[in-house]
C-alpha cells in the first residue's frame, strides 16, 4: 500500500467517515474544520464545528465525542508535518476582506444609529 492509500486509511481511522459523532458545542463565531478523504468506497467529507476552539474537558461534549475530536486533531497535525513540494505556497490563516479598502473608493463615514423620536427601543413579546 502506497503513502496516499495509508493517508486515506488513517483519515478513516481518525473519524473521517459517516457515523462519527463530533457534536457541535455551540460556540458562536467559531471556525468549521473540513477534512476530506477519498477512499475506494467514495469521498468522505467531515465538517467539524469548533474543532480548534473547544477544550479537552468541554462539558458540552461526551467522552466519546472528545475522543473523536482528539483522533481527528492528531491526524490533522500528523498530515501537517508531512513534507510538501517547494512549489506550493506556505499555508496562511484566513484573513477577512471585509475591512480591506478598495482602490478608488472612499469609505463612507460611520454614524451612530439613533432611533426616531418616540420609537420604542424594545418591545416585550407575549405568547
């Protein structure tokens, strides 16, 4: 078995397969890690929310879910240490373009929002 086939087997062993429960601890504004493994049985793609943001003792996760997340994290770290081609760019963290200034455009000044006079700031909801 070649090195690529070993990676696919290791990915499935790390939980990149249907039925693995990684859970979703519900951390707001957290990243989602996507891992794809192509095997003889097809393409397996796992999307794991908050993989890097949760801690080992997170109370929102069961012991089985924490173990699954640990296996996947270890696999990702092992893959990250593999030698790569010198022709490929080095990985960089994602940077949002939302604050980038576009050439030729002047940003609009920001103004604080004010409610119209007499407008209620909040309404109570009743069932």
